[in-house]
C-alpha cells in the first residue's frame, strides 16, 4: 500500500505554449482545475502566490488575505491541501534584472514586499512552506553583477521573511539556467549552502526537480540523496527530460525509466514519505496533445511512480548486497535491467 501523497500545480494543466510557440489549447478556469485533483488521484495543490490571488499587486494586505482565505475554503470543500506557495517574481517588469539581486534598490524592495505577501497567502491557505524558484536571480553577462553581493542579497531577503514570520520554511528550487544564462544558486548544494548564510539554516531546505538536475548534468537521484543526507528534501518536482534542452517537464519516467526508478528508490529507501512530504509532479502535456485528453500526463506520471514504487519494494536487496560485496557490477546492472523489464 502506498503511503505517498501526490501534488501538482494549476500550471501543469496548461495551454501548450513553449519557448518557441504560442498556446494551442483553451485555458481552463482555476475552479475547474480544482475539481480534477481527486479524480486524477492527487491530494495536494501547489501554488504560486498569484495562482491563489491573481491581482495581488493591486490589492491591500487585508484584501490579499481575504481572497486567499476564500481559496482555502474551496480547498477544504474538495478535500485538498495546499502544499506550498511560491512568489512569482520573474514576470513583473520590476524583476527584469532579478528581484532580490536587482541592481535597482526599488526593485529589490518590491521583491521582498511581494515575498511577504506570499507568506500572508501561505498562512491563509494553511501551509508554512514557501518555495523559491530564483528564476531571474542571475546574469546574462558576468560583469553586470557582483556574485558575492548577489548571494548575500538573497540571504538578506530570506532573513527579512524569517523576521516577518517565525514559522515559515523556505525550500529553494535550484536550476542552472533558464531563463537566465547563469544563475547564482544553480544546484542543490548551492541551495543548502545559501541557508548557512541566513539567520536560521534549519528553516532553509530544497526542492529537487528532475529536469533541473538533468540540465545541470547531474543525476536527480544523487541530488535527492545529497539533500536527504542533510535532511533538507522537503518536496520534489518529478518529471523527465530529453537531454540538455529547455526545461520540458515531460511525463515522469517517459524518457529514462531506469533514472526514474532510482529517484523513486532513493525516496523509498530513506523514508521520504514518512515525514509527510508530498510527491510533486511538475509535468505538462505535450504541445501536440488534443485538449480533450490534456490531463493524462498527470495520471500517467502518478501511475508510473506507483509502478516503480512496486519495483523498488520488490527489489532483491540481498542479491544486491551479495553482488556489491563481490564487486560484480555487471551482474548487478543486468539484475536491475531484468527487474525493470519484469523478468
């Protein structure tokens, strides 16, 4: 029996735009998306701040909290739980040159204030987890920013959020590039290290997205293992990727089943779900998918995870240990392949 709880964000039911082309499917209203969660086998909802409060930049703090509280009632009605809220800082004109690391102090002020409102939304939705995707906290040319100053500015922003609320936790979703050519926190190691610069490193953890690790030339299961060793893996974004292209968010396990298996196995071996952490599936339907079946990628990803979980739980660990002791890695590799093939 699975003890895993699954989540996704409303952006994972999307219109099919990619970096090279416009939308190809009609938009679906947020309330209609909520109706699909349980049908697809999901219990958790991931939020950007403006997923919950779309016009928040034009609203007072009190109005923002009131609207987020109304969304919480909708979640309760559907039997859903908010997993996290992330401040969406990469689309506003004031964040063209970054938010927390902008060279313009007024833009940095906006980024911090927006983050505080994100905390208000998270509290109203009933979660203490804030996710940082530091999308534009980087450079297109090295000389435009001092990396020492930039990293300290990110830490200062986190400290301001900790001062504002004594209970929130921040999980950093590292990515090596896209949309910026170079980001200041490109890997999970950087994210965990950044926490050491804040006033409370115990409240800084991470999100690992499969595709982001692949884009950094790393193995996602190793990134997960690194975070688990530090007790810093607070959520995951599972998906798949056709090599070092743009972030594709393909169905989990659709490209490399063995790589997906090792992600599931590391989570299972080290009790990831035992601590109440959700399994987030950050996947999108292919641009070619017709609108009448454009949610299948979510249920497919969940089904693949659960099938691989069965494989992880039925893996012959005694044989594995014997082959490792013999240093017979060819035999071990063949056992893994045969196990995944069902032999």
